[in-house]
C-alpha cells in the first residue's frame, strides 16, 4: 500500500520530470531558432562580401562598370557629412594610355615611397619592391608620367569592408593605364587568413588573375577579403590619420550607373610621386 508520504514524493518527482522535459524542449527550440538565424546572417554576409570583392574593386576595362552595380548592397552609409578636405589644385586628369606593361627597371632591393598629395592631406605609402616588383615598377612608371595627378578617389566603403579606392583617371571605377600587370605577393602572411589588415595598400582587379591596372585600395580598418588582391605596401601613421578623417565623413549613396559609393570628402590626388631611398 502506498502511503501519503510516498504519494507526495511520487507527485513531486513527476512534476520535476515534467519541468525538466519542458526545459529541454525549450532549449532545443532555442538552439534550432538560433541556428536558422545564424545561417541566414552568414549567407547574407557572405553574399555581400563576395559581391563587393568580385565586382567592387573596379576594372581596367569599361565592360566591368555595370558589374560594379551589384556591389551596392554592401555599400556604405548614405548620410551627407561636411567635407573635411580642401579645394583641389588646378588641373585635369590625363588620358594617356599604354599598350604594354613597362619593363621592370626598379631596384628590388631598394626602398620606395609612394606619396599621395591629396586635398585631405599627404598619404605616404611604403612600397614592397622585393615581393611585388611588377606592381611597384608600374606605379613608379605611372607616377613619373603624372598619371595619378588630379585624379579622384572614387569609392569609399564603411560597412563590412573598409577601404578607399583610387587610381582611376576617369573616376568611374572602370579606367586604367591601358595595360594590366600580374598578381603578386598573394601568399603574404598578412593576408593568409582572409583579412587585409588596416594599413595595407593593395591592387584592385576584376576578380580574375592578371587584371590589375592602376586602381588600388587603402585599407583603413581590418577587412575580410580573399587573398586575391596584390598587397604591395603599407600606409604610414600620418597617412592613416588622413584616411580616418576621410572615413569619418562617410560615403554617398551608390551611383546608379557605376555602383560606386563616393566619399563625402572630396578626395583628389593633386600629385603622386614614387621616390627611392
């Protein structure tokens, strides 16, 4: 015969078991819900980053201008901020084109500095001639020809990928010098884990090999990107301060024609030089 005390204990045990079952069911439901949310977020981020990486860095060929439009979802904020930069110097970007890459004549063992004298301040870049000789040689050739003078930095991103893109005399994201250069230094340790660290300067391309021309991007905050874009130098501390000022001003809405999100700051390279030391 079951006593009253035994019956109370049995009822209490059954109640506890029911409570435990409800807790387990609730946790299982929460895990499934969180897994679904995480999957959706991961897909959205991956799609946005891939679109930006494959189409957002511009091209040396005009046919890629339309493709850049697909990158607009990962573009930056559209609020208009005050322009922190000065008026551009008098002059216009050049239109000269070359059919072939210039012969490599730089000293691979020497140090080279690429200085961008911009309307927002000077941005000195230390170039890596040893690991990216074709790229550094090309930039010295173009700078000596005045190719970068009076050109606008046409794209700024402030969400997901944090770069300022420059080097296109047309200001559309589809211009270049007329020739392309090979990819280099893609096995650099700094980018091996899929992140281009703040302070990196790298080549833009169409997402395919050997499509770099004159466009490059300056990374002002760690950015997740595949190791497909030639890293060929680093930005000085003074240059990073200028970039931070440009980034703080934000970016405009995506241009419906090119997909570019231009910086609110008027970033014009008045003059660019490459010097050997």
